[in-house]
C-alpha cells in the first residue's frame, strides 16, 4: 500500500509528499506515520516511486532514534495495550505520540553547498549570516550554521528566517532550545557518521512539545536520505568532480533537470534512474547500520 488508504482502526488525516499520517480511532494520543515509496523533485511527486524507499527511510530513522540521547516521539512502551501496526506496513510505519508541533524547520549546515553556496556567491552570506571570503562549493564551514525556516502551509514553500524571527514565532526560550538541540544533535550524528566513513553535510529537524510535560521532542524523520545530505568521506577527501555525490535522490534531480523544462507534468523516470537511486538509498543504510 503506497498511497493513503483505509486502515482498520485508523483515520487518515494527512498526506505529504512522502509520508501519510493516521490517528488512532478512540485514542487522541497515538498516531501512525507511514513512509511511502513516493519520490519528489522540483515540487512534483514523480512516477514511478523508488521501490523499498519507505522502508529504508523508516529503518534509518529508527536507527538514529536508538542512538541519539534526546526525547523522540516514537512509542516504545505504555501502560496501556498498544494497537498492532498493520502487517503490510510494519517495515515502513512508526507508532508515535501526538505532539504539539512547532512551526520551525530546524536546518543545520556543516558544509557550504546547495542553496547556501548559491547565496554565498551573491552576497557572501548563508541565510543572511556573513561568512569568510574565499570559500568554495563543498568547503567545510568554520562551524555549523543553524538556519531556521518557517514551515509554510501545505503546497507552499518554506521560508528561510532569521533566529530573531524564530523568537517572534515561538518565544526566546523555545527558539534557543530549538537551536541548541539542533546543533547538539548535528554534532553527535556527525561524529557517528564519521566513524563509518560518511560526512553529514547538512540536515533538517522538526520538533514538537509533549502536551503533558512540555518537553521538547524530536519528531517526524531523523537524519534520513530525504532530510539530510551525506557524502562519502574518502571520495570527498580525494577531491575531483564526484566528491560531493550524495546518498539520496540527486540522481533523480539531475536527470529531471536535463530532461524536463519544468512546464506541465514531469516525465516518468526511466528504470535505470529508479534503480540507481534505490541503490544509493541502500548504500547509505549499509554504510551507517552495518
């Protein structure tokens, strides 16, 4: 089951580009997050999906939750009997606690690349933060940057914001907690990845607060190929044109950019592109989780 559909005992409440969200009938505190095999690029969901992608994203999120010493929304034990996760979704679903979600996407950048590199070339800044002159695409930043974004309504683009703007949105204490937690998780994850020969270039987190305790809690996915940019450390150190090949859907983006003018509906992905992308997702799992 790739698309959202009826699940016995669960009510479908939301579908994003990749994930479907269900709430437990009769239980306001439990939700089911289901990762699909859908793949998106340039604000379009593409066909076909990437076989096994949903299971790989879920596996990696669980792996990181097990290693990060921070509260997360995954339900592992309760004083009440837990509902069974539907068998056909077991490898790509997470039973989670409902949180009061915060409207901030917490982005941390350890290297200069992507949209940050494009801005730096124009103004010497990343999300308005001044950086030293003379940096190149792919350079490690002097220190990781926290560059929050405001989560836009469904169908609209998230908006990069300043830390000061995040204070206006959630208050100074919460904005500071979000920044400090994001930077701490990024540092811990970077060290774990480095031990396995992988560089964590950048990532994004989402947080909510526990409605009963108010504790800041990591939510959604964590440090997956869809939310993070990973590079092969040895390839990066060797230099060359492929040093920043990432373990994600960049193959899809590159093919689409070369074969579609962004007008109308995008073309179907060739089988070779689908398989090469699936292989990159699997390789990251093999590298990190071995």
